[in-house]
């Protein structure tokens, strides 16, 4: 038995789950792994997030906060922050991804998720203490993943002058994104991380994978939901959910909202193209590469907004359409 396996065994024994049956539930783009535990009719989930590469403290903080606000984050059954081990409530298998694949009502699922965001974003107590800001440094570092990982994967290094111009463009765009009020941004709010539960009201939406939460513009999470790197969503549904959200937030300026959306969409899509490339080059995870063409389409769509004309011109010059493809070895 490895040292890590022995640590997990002690953790589960201390939590009263030492005799439970374990089966691998999931892994993701991080170094975290999840096991489902079964003990008779009872179920729980083990999150194994080994430090120093992972830190469970942000997850613990946000999970407790969301639960206190009445949302359905998994309850914490046992916590060892130092070891990077959590025992979580098992919310089941009803992820949006699986339900959509099985033909569930798409509009109803997205409406529920949109309503959760509208409610959270409208709360004065949405932001807990200790959550970092989605500041310019963080946004810019993420946007640079496009130049620093995707371009080398195409066989060329980013020109320093061009890279500096790219950074300058983003620093000019970020104030447009910040024209919207700040809120708690869960950051990976999409169908893989949402669940449908048999609970009343907004609690019917289960929330997963929020440990990277930040304080930033309220446009971000709805954009993340509706401009999904992993699946195509009909423009009519996107428009309907935007209208639904804005109807719940009548004080927001629509033009400023759309401009903020476009900037953050472009930033996220540039980041995701870089991340998916890095997952392949650095971590050997090739299954994300198939999404790159979709993410490029989403990035081009975002850059069609007049506010992003400069970024669109930069991309046309330095990564022309013919190079916007899945990188190959």
C-alpha cells in the first residue's frame, strides 16, 4: 500500500467509512480524483486532491458558503484540508451532460441554471470573505495561454512585439468587462458541473467544481454556461436565456452587458484553447483537443463585437483562419 493509499484509508476509517466499497467515479482536467463509496444503501464521494498540486481549502470555503445560501453544493461529511481529502455528499449521477445526452428538456435545464445565477448574482451576501479578485493580472495570465501554448504547438514561438501588443489589447478591453457589477463567479459553470436533483426550487440545481471561484463581473458565469467549449447550443436558446437573466436583473444596461459578455467570452475562449493544448502537450490528455475547433468558432463570434475589433485584427494577423485548427504532433 502506498503512503497516499494508507492516508486515505485512515481518513475513511476515522470518518466511519473504512469498510465502504469504493469505485472510481471521475477525474477531471486537474490532479483531483473522485471515488464513490457505498455502504449498504448509503453513498458518499471521496475527493482525493493531493497537495501541493491541489488545495481543497477554497472548495471547502465555497461549498459551505453556497450551502448556507440555500444552494445545492455537496455537503461536507469529513474534511482533512492538510491531506487534501474530503468526504462529500453524493448528489447522484444526474449531471446535465448525461441528462442532455438522454434527451432531457434542454430549455428547462438551462432555465434552472440561469435562474440560479440570477438569484446568486442579485444577492448582497453572494461574496464570502477570502475569495480572490478576478483582477487584470489573473485575466491576462489566462489570455496569454493562447500565445504561450497554442502558438508553440503550431510550431512557432510568439514574437515578443506581437505578444506585447496582444497584452496591451487585453488591458484596454478589461475595463469594458468590468462595466457590470461584481459577484461571486464560480468560473466553471457549465453542463459537466451541474446536476438535476429532486429538490424544490433553485435547490434542484446541484453545483460542482467551484473551487476556483473569484470575485468578478456577473456576466462571466452565464457566458460560461451558454458558450460551452464542449457542446453546441442553439442561438435561439442562448438569446432566450440571456433575456431570462436580464428580466430578473432589470437594472442592467443591455449594451454594456453585451459588451462585457463579448470581452469575457473572448478571454475565456482564448484561455481554453491554450489550456486544452497544454493538457495535451504537458499532461498527455488528448481528449480535450476535439473541442478546439468549436472554441475557435466561439472566439471568432466574440470578436465580431465592435469593441473587440483590435483583437480580431491581431488574431487575423498572427493566427489566421487557416491556422485555427487542432494542433498535431
